[in-house]
């Protein structure tokens, strides 16, 4: 994502739209990428048309620099660049995992900190349920080298923190409503079957 700049383009999903069936439906994935993410990208480009001084900025740079921008575009930049950044990250950490827990160094730290995967899963679920309204729940590596759960509201990101994101779950209603209606818990439960643990391990180890 770092080298991308204006005009931003919606990257293709790294898998087919139906790859997460039955846990996340094809229709949900299509609407999510082609509707919601596309709109964030279109709206971000629209704001940047009149600001050539920001057209070489990456999504990360736009988000981190937004506080120094003119006040009338600040919230729009944060919302739309954050929306693009958060969705690309969320989509990148989806892959059917056949309900196999993670392996490798991330799994070792989960076991050391949480005792067992089920305990970790319960706490992650609670974090995702705790988002009031729209937002995301994140598993991160914090600045002390420990795993932690974070939540962000709306299209807020963790870029201004020292946390290193490992995986995220989008808990905006649009991420699940077509399939799960108001039952966020059922969506979260099923999302554990589509966490891309290989990508999580890469994000964890910084490779
Ligand atoms: Mn979303």
C-alpha cells in the first residue's frame, strides 16, 4: 500500500468473491469491495483533485498528516483514506483456514499469553462485540512485544499508535448484514474460519 498514491485505484481482491463461502457470502464480498471500498476510494480521489500538494502521499501518509491539512478537508481525508486503508487490510487477512488454529511463532505467543486458543478466541470475540456502532477490532503486537486487542471507531486507524496490526475484523453492519442481519456475534464466530493465519504470521513477524 505504501507506494500507492493519487489517483488511488481499488485493488482486486487477492481471491475470488466466493472464496469465503459459506462464512462470508459472495454477495457480501462483492458489495463490500465494489460498493463500499470503491466509494471510499472515489471520494478520496475527489477530495485530492484540488490538492496537488497531497497527490504524492500514500494512504498512510495522508492519514498521519491529516491534522496538518486545511480543516475543511481533514475529516474527509481521514474518513476516506482510513476507509480505503482499513478495507484493504481487512481483505488481506481473509482466507479459509479449515478451522485450523495458527501455527508458528504467533501461535506460540498466543499460547504463552492466553493459555489456549479458545481463551484467545473468546477475548477477541468480546473485543469485536464491544465496538459500539461501526468500527473494527484488531489483534496487534504492542510496543512491549505483547499481543493485545484494540478497537477503532468508524474508519479510525492505529497508524498513529505504536501498535503493529496483525489481523482485523470489520464490524460495520455492511460487513455482515446481508447474511447475518443484526447478529454480529454469529458473523464474528464464522469469521474465525476465514482468518488468514499465514498472513497474520507475516504481519506479526514483520516479513
Ligand atoms: Mn467495511
